C-alpha cells in the first residue's frame, strides 16, 4: 500500500513547518534568517516600551524616596515642638491649647492604663444590649441631621432657581 505524501513540512506534517512550494530549504532558511536579523535590529534601534516603563518606574521610586527623605529632614531639623516633643509634653501643650479655646477634653492619661493586661477602671462598662440601643439612638439622630441638611440644600436650590428666573 503506497504511503500518502504529506503536503506540510517536517516529519510530523505540522503546518508550522510547511515548506512553501517552489522554494528550496536553503532559500527558506535564508529568508527566515533575514527576518530574524531584522527583528533584532528593530529591537536595538528603538527602545522597547518595557524598558522605558521600567526606567519611569525607577525614576518615580527615586522621587518618592527623595520626598520621604525631605519629610524626615523637616521633622528632625525643626518643626512644631508639639509634634517633636515627647508624648507627655505634647499632650500637656495640647491640653493647654484646648483650655484656651474652652474645649472640654477627655483626660487621655486617665484612659491610658498603666497595665496592658488589665481592664481600665476609668472607662465605663456597658452591656451589649445597652450599647446597641445607644448606637441606634445615635444613628437615628444622625438620620434626622441628614434629613435637615438635605432640606437646607433643597431650600438653597429653590432660592437659586427663583433668582435665576428673574
């Protein structure tokens, strides 16, 4: 029984290796070599976009480091004593400022317990049901405030439309 001749190239008959009719293997190899050389030349003649993106990313990273270094320098070299002093002195200054404006403040030092493994006695305790009830009251109050704010916005729109028509 005669074996059918494959029309595609290679031993497997793959279309990937299909030999063009009328060309010898040497001619086809030379053409493939020329195409490969052209691709390599094109890559080296113009920069690849991936390289450009990589350089851009590195430049942005360097700028970010410069900004962070500038921020650290500003914080170390001076800045507000309220920020750069230790926490107890800063808290004292903040309390003084609040007192000048008549703001009642929470005594943070009382809320910060000295023992990290025990409950703080100065914070009031509340059962879960009571806490949920209080949170719901606050949410309903917030809802009323939002309605009032929307009513104010509506009134402003009415006034602006009325003044535009005149």
